[in-house]
């Protein structure tokens, strides 16, 4: 029981304390195997899969698809480092170098120094010495060459097939094409830090689609006849929905036993959130994705997963919200208890009809960034509360109504009610939906939404 609460990375040290813990701790040594798109990582997983005692202990595989961009010379590489540093400033990645932002009472001089240091922090020549940039360039060339060899070898498909076949108790797969998922992962950091670059195209969003690597995993799982329980794919291209017949059929077979499914697709325009000037080349991408979803081919795929209990499907796009029906159709999962509805639009009756189909089992609902094309949110929330008996409810972002511009539920803003304690619209709504509180005060103004 003690070892079950210990982080995996700390188990080896704990096993050194005595023979008893050394013996017990072996079972907890590698419950989750990590795979990066590098030669060293492939070799490491190969050794684990060959080990007669370790291989049966692996129940989860975390595969990070990130790969480095191509830089033809050192000057181009240095520009990539500059872009990488600039992107890190968005997520406070420079705090360890420039320090935290000045406090409210700081002097003008402290504010000027912080601004200057942030500017210098995004300048490779100021942040790194010539020797560090040279070492980073050499580390980059070596790692990129390794990844290029893997790409030329069908993205390591044959190796993955052989390794998965020797992991008999594999139940959970996570595939990530976005390095934010590995921000605190020491294995990922140790591998990529010497290059001085972010991956994902060095600018925060995937450069590669993730299709070849994902398909290689699907083929491996199909050949090994693996019975999966959870499958998560983060920031992979929507073109996977247009996969050839053979691989699409394999996906249905491999995922047919799932209890938990999490899929986050992206269009090429997801990249344009931070790069609006590059928007012209991919202006039709969202329309093509919408047409593919409209054909409903993936609905049969979703119906082939009758045991699903947890579902989270979203498509990242900065320009449009995709239609609820195009994603979920009229699918029914008899065991569904947890659903996340994010970045979608649809009519009130379609949304309520889906929830009514699953009312008997649904316990947790997450509703993020949804645009009602018909109806009012206050009416929808009242009917949802009457239909469902939720144990957990969460809502974030902004809920809008297409036919009524005044019906906007901004879950990021606060109001003050009868004192100094801020009470958010979100907290009121959550309390109401869980039958712990009365109707949110915003309901009282529903009649004014049309004015």
C-alpha cells in the first residue's frame, strides 16, 4: 500500500533501503513505460519488452510524438532558439532566468529592469554563450539525425509492433503530439534540453501530423490482439478520420474494448492562434475538416465502442466551433458516466436529447466553450438539472447563444454579492447544477437577453 502512493521515479531509491522493500518495490518499478521519438528511447523500450520480469509489469505506454524542426545551418538554428525562447515566455518559462514579475508596489526602475531582462531572455546571444549555442547546435544535429533515421524506417513501425507484442498486460495508451504534456517530465526534459529548443516545430504546436506514429501503434496493438481499457491521443491531425479502409477498420477493432476515450484533434489553423500572419495557406482546412465530419464516417467507429464510460472528444481550431451532431451524431453508450463537451456548437434540443439518452448513467458533465445555435442557456440549464442527477459538474470558457447576443455566460469573470467576497457565475451555476444552491442570479435577467 505504501509503494502504491510513491512516485515511480522514487521507487528505485526506496528499494535500496532494505531487502523487503527491494522485493516488494519491483512490482511498482515500471507500471508506465515512456517512449519518445528518439533512437535511445526506442532502445530503452526494447530492453524493457525483452526483460522477462519487467515486461509483464508494464500496463501503460506514454508515447510522445514530438520531433524537431529541420534547421539547415547554425544561423537558422539560432533563429529557432530565439523563437523557442519567445514562446517559453508565454508560459512563464523565463521566470527562472529573469525572476518573477515586479510586485504592485515596485519602483519604476524595477519594472524597467524586468522588461529589459525579458527582452534579453528571448535573445539567444544574451541568454547563452557562444560555447553553449555551439553545443546546442551539435546536440540538435545528432538528435535530428536520429529522428530522421526513424522517419525513414516507417517511423519505427516494425520495432513498435515487436515491442508491444512482448507487453502482455498493456491496457492503457497515451499518445501526445504536444510537448506541454511533458513539461514536468524529467525523461523528456533530459532528452531535449541539450538542443536548447522546444519541440512541436519549436513553436508550441505540432509540426508533424502524428498520423504515421499513431498508425504504427494501432497496427502493433492489432497484431498483438491487445485488449485496451483507455486510449488518449492529444493534438493529432484530424486527417486521421480519413484513414484508408484497412487502418480505419483496425482502429475500430483495437478500440472496441475501451472504457475511456480521449481525443483532441487539431486543424492546421490551430497553429495560427499565435501566428495570424501565416493564415493564408490553411484557410480552407477547417472547412475540409467540417465536411469530413459531416460525412459521419467516424460515427460507426464510436458505435463500435459500447463499453465506454469516459468520453472527451474535441477539435482545436481558432476560427470555428464544430457542430455537436457532426462529432457525436446519435451515438448511445449504455455505460457512459463522464462526458466532456468542448469547443462545439449546436441547438438546445440536440444537446438535451444527447444528455437524456445517457441520463440513467451520467454522473459527471464538463461543458466548455459551447455556442447554442437555438435556445437560451437558462432554459437549457433548468432542463439539464431536471434530467440529470450529477455528482460532478464543471464549466469553463465562454458559453454563447447565436440567436441572442446578450445570453453570454463568461466563466472567467466575477461579481460581488452582498460584501467583499467575490462570487463567480461559474460557482453559482455549479452549485445549482449539483442541487446545492438556488438558481443563479443571471437567470433573473433572461428576459432582457433579447433587448
